């Protein structure tokens, strides 16, 4: 290949700078000002109501509702009803012929993801308390019913059963008055123990009487705020009774020491066990009062398994209808909750009955605001908001049972029913508590709209936002809605005057903020909490919630450098003024700090802390003491690479501060001190493991040495950098991921070339010894086959060599003579540069030739244009050979149709504009020789 001599064009950097300056243009701002706030007009689209909802609408109304008692009894008394079903064979045949479908198998059983009633028990007892006096009726026993009479065996049995039950109705009770809450609970526990004792002593009727007596207590609402806790205590006794009866009948089914399997069928049950089971149902059916009859039958609902496969599925709708006869809405809703409780235990697959139970409740929901209830609340001096909270445990439980593994469409139906009831806050709160968080989060904006329309007089809106926040802590809402959700919620939360209400709600939404937003939003929320909890030292009554907030913040902001940059984090910690609480919080933060770090994380974090300390240490003008400190720190932290890097930067900064103090004119003492700084860096850099850290620090330290007129030390740094380039690996680790190193090496070399322009040649090393050494290294380096970085580096070398041919370089280092001064435009120096240019151009053209294959033609086009632009910017195109080379490159870039047409057009327009400038007339001829080819 023929050599292409390089002719760099002469540059007058001062005049070029003047030409490139922007032309000042007068601007009439008028109403516009850059600091004036921007007004944004938002165009809102009216949201249409949902149509085509899958929700079902009940067509029944209270006026057309069937009488529950007549529908259940169907004109016959309970004993006759059961007697008609006494024959097991007849019973089974009748039930099999009339049933609509069989119960599902146990595959629908409740799983571990269902929160059991036992987990709610303690919370209810702790929340619903009273200081008022309570009363209770205790069973005292009686001698009635022990006389024997003559007659048939069946008549004796029936008469005895009725007399025993009547005994309970006729004054065998003792009423205890003026009991405290604890006394009342003790008495209930005594009844529970009496039940167990009576059962173990085979006094089954006495046990039944105790259960009936306890069930009657659930009709008493004289101390209404205690009712949820009373329900918990009484139903514990009912559960005990139901378990005793079931296990008693099950024990009677043991034959030849073999008990029934878990999934037994009624056919496996012997006649004795069936008769005993029927006897229990006969006794219960004889109970006169509705509430005890309902509760006791519900307690032994599971025993229907001994009689019929469809017994449970047929009893549940009947028991649901029985509840319609309970007039007090609070008593009725807890009866429904108990039915759901036993229903989920024995037949969780019968969701239709559970749904019917809840929808019945909705039909009677308006009773809550009726005159009877209002008069009762006036008598007991109970406000409606407090009264409504009494419903929460029952409704929450019912909805939890309904929502368990329910399809998403059921939530849509529930939301529609809530809307029809005027978005009742109590129901809305329970719906959000019951359904899966994913379902709630997906409809967050719909729920916010419903919350806004709620009547706040009965159930505060902030409690609804708290329930919504609990769901959003477990599931993510749509990304586009997240900021609007936070804004809507916080508008309500920040207006709360009561500190306890505020902190209970804010605690929940802090997690949502940390989960989805940056430290800026977290800082805003923390500032708002401080603002609300500081007056009157309200924080002293909210330490648990404040601790919870801290725990949430450190859980999501695990980078402690970010955490402590949150402006209000430390002021937030200042609210923990009780010593024991403060210690606990600090301990929590430290544990999180330790657990958040792997070994490498821990090293990185410790190094960051140490570096922060190093930056803060200053000995003023005592630079020697400062350097001694850095030397000592290096010996102490030699295993922490980030600390060593910081020490090198600090020592370089110390050398530059010395130069600044001396205004560049070093004395013998300061010159020696600066050389000591340079020596510190030179012996420290090789201990670093990161090759690019070493390369960049060699370059940076060489620049510092050059600025302080330490020319031989600067050469040593630059030589070390040149010798290190061959060791650069093909792949390097960046943020824990392996990436190609080519881009990093290219960036480093470009910075290196910029420095080499002002580095003077060593008198004993020959012309451009550093540039030659670097070019040799680049030539020998093994580049990737699909990489063009080598050519890009060579074109940057041409930029450097072109700048070196100028009479005055574009920049200098103060008090350092560069090659423009040393050589003074010597022809031999320029000839050496031109030889290097020819070599570099030959390498570039060789590479372009290797890209002539079909799969690399696009790369060839891009590089040809890149090289063309280099010649255009730095070459003297008055030289014929260089001019012809540029034309060839232009044509090569377009030859195979891969050129960017827009770029080519803009380049040609630039050439034509330049041709109009003085001394650039030769560009006119060049423009005529550069055709634009259309892409085909």
C-alpha cells in the first residue's frame, strides 16, 4: 500500500475560539421569565360508571321476607320433625332423593393460609373492655325430674327429657349482680369447668343445661361495649361442648378396637352411635328460646356427619334462616359469625351458604340505624362511632370466610353492594380487611373514590385509609396510580388532630412510602410525623408506633449512606427521649446495619466511613503533619482498597495546595515536600488490585507531578501507565457484573493523549518517546475481533499528533515548557511526527480493508466516515493526496448503502459553509467531489 503523508492544517486557536462564540441576540421576554412558575392545565375526563357488572342483585325485600320460624318448622314441632327422620334407612333414602348435589370432598379444606379464629381471640378480649358492672345467671341444679312413672319406655324418655329441660326454665338459676369484668370472666371460666366436670361425671343433661344457660347470655346487651368479648368467652364454652359431644359419639363407633377413618361415611356408623346423635338433636330441638337453640345446634353441627352425607349442607341454610328471627342486629351479626366459624371448620366448601348468610345480613343492615338501636344507645350513653366498631370483629370474620380463596369477581360484587348501601364505611373497612391484598391494591383508586363518598359521622375515614394502607404494604397498586394514592391518603392523614389517630394511620403509610418512593418522599413523611408528634410531647404515648416506623424505614432503605442523608431521620430519632426506648431503637438500627452487609458490603461501608473521617482531618498549614497522618493511615488500613485510593487523592490534593500557597514558585523545602507526596503515591498505587484504579491514578498523579515541575517523576508515572496497558483484561467486574473493558480502556487512552500533548520530551529518551511507547503497546494489544476500538484510538492519536505540529499548543502547564517551546517548530521534529502519522494512517486503512466482508460492511461505512471527519477537522486538504484520500473515504462510506443519509447531508452542508471562510476556499472544490448517493 502506498504511504499517505499526513499534512496537519495550521491552527490559530484564538481566532477559532472567537469564531465559535455564540452571537449575542437581544431577547424581548415580554410576559416570559425563566423563573416564572409554569402553569399546567389539566384536562379531566369524566369517569363513567361501571357497566356490565357481574354482581347479582337480590330481588327480595324485607316486606316480602318469609317468616323464619314458620319456614323452618313447616307446621310441625321439632320433636315430630326429628321423629319422622328417626329411621336411619328411611332418612338416608329420603335425603338422597331430595338433595340437589353432593357435598364436595375434603380437597376444599381450609389451608394454612387461613387465619384461624384463635389468632383473633386475644385481640378482641384486649380491645373490647368495660368498667361497668356486669351480671350473670348461674345454674344451681334441681331435684326435679327424678321420680319414675309407669308407662311405655318411649313415653318415659320423652317425658323425662322435657322435664329436665323445663327444670332449667323454672328458677334453677342464681343471678349474680355488680360483677367487674374480671369477676365476670372468672365466672365464665367456672361455668366452663363445671361443663367439663358434669361431662366427665356422666351428667350429660346438666352439661347441656350449662351450655343453654351460657348461650342465653348472648341475648343480653345491657353492657353493649363488652359484647364482642362476651361472645368470645361464651363461644369458647360452646366449642368445648361441641367437641365433647362429637368425641363421645365418635368413641361409640369403635369396633374391635378400630376407630372410624377421618373421611368416614354415615354407613360406617353403628346404630347405637346414630341413636345417641339423634338424641342430642332431639334435646336441642326442644329448647324453647331461639338464641340458645341456634347456638347449641350450631355447636354440634359437625355431628351431622354421623347421620347423613348431606346433613351439614341442609342444616346450614336452615340455621341461616333461624338468625332472621333475632331482632337485635348486633346479636344477629355475631350469631352469623359463629355459624361461619363452625361452617368453615366442618364444611369450608359450602361457600354458597356462607354467602347467603352475609347477604341476609346486608338485607337487615339498615336496622343498625333504626329507632330501637338508637334508643338503646341513648340509654347506655354510647356514641354511634363506638357502637359501629362493635360490629367489626363479626363482619371481618364473616367476610374473611367468604373471601377465602374466592375469585376476584366476588370482590367486584361486594363493592357494588357496598355502593348500593351508600358506601357504608363499616362494610367497606371489612371488605378491605377480608379480601386478598392483590385484589384490593389493583382497585386502590376505586376504593379511594368510595372512601371519599362515605359518611364520616359513623366511621372515621382515616380508619378506612389505614385499612387500605395495610393492603398496599402487602401488594403493589398500578404504577401510574402510586403517587396519586399517596397524595389522597396523606391529605386525610395530615389533617388529623388527635395524635394517636394520626400516628396509627401514618405508621401504616410510611411503609407504602418507603416501598415505592425515594428518600425525598420518605423525608417529607418523617417531617410530617415530627410536626404532629412533637407538640405537647405526644411522642411519649406513641413509642411503639414510632419504633415501627423506624423499623420500616431501615428495612427498605438498606443503604446507610442514603439513610443518613435523609434530612429528618436524625431529628426523628430525637423523639425517642426515654432512655430504654432509645437504646432499643439504636440496637435495632445497628442490628439492621450488621445484617445488611456481606463481607464485601461491610468492607465497603467501613471504608466509606473511614474515608469520611480522613477527609475531615486537617492540620491547617502544617502540611508535613498532614502527610504524616496520611502515611500512618496507609499503614493502618492497607487492606481496604477504597481507603488507599482516597489517601492517594488526598496526598495529590495536598501537593496541589502546596503549589497554590507557593503560587507555583517552589522553594527548596516545598519542592522536596512535593516530591515526597509524589513518592507516596508512586509506591502506593501498585498495591491496588483494580487495574483501572491504578491506570487512572498513575495518570492523575503524573499530572500533579507535572504541575509541580517534577518532570522526571511525571515521566515515571506515565511510563508505569504505558507498561500497565497490556495487562488490561478483556472483561472486568463493574457493580458485581462482568463487562467488556474496551470502552473503559478507550476512555482512559483518550484522557492520556490529552495529557501527553503538554508533556515535554526527555533529553535522553528521544523524540516523542512516550507516544511511541504507547503506540507500540496499542499495536501489540489483543483486541476483540468484532471491535473497532483500535481504529478509534488511532484516529485519536492523529488528533494528538496534529496538535503537536502547531507552533503554539492549545493549552500548557504553568512553568512547564512543552515541545512547542522546546523544538520551536524544528523540521526534524515535524518530520518525526509525520512518520508516525503515516504509520497510524496505514494501520487504519489496513483495518478498513479487513472489513470488506458482507457481514462487516456497516462497520466499514461507519469507520470510513469517522476517519473522514478526522481528516476534515485536522488535515490540510490542500494536499492533493490527503484530499484524494478523503474523497475515497467519503465514497467508501456510501458504497454499500449503509451510510446515514442525514449525517452525510449535514456533513456536506458543513463543508460548504466552511468554504466561505477565509483560507478555506479549497473546500469549494472538495464539496464538488463529494457526491450524495441515495440508499437503494
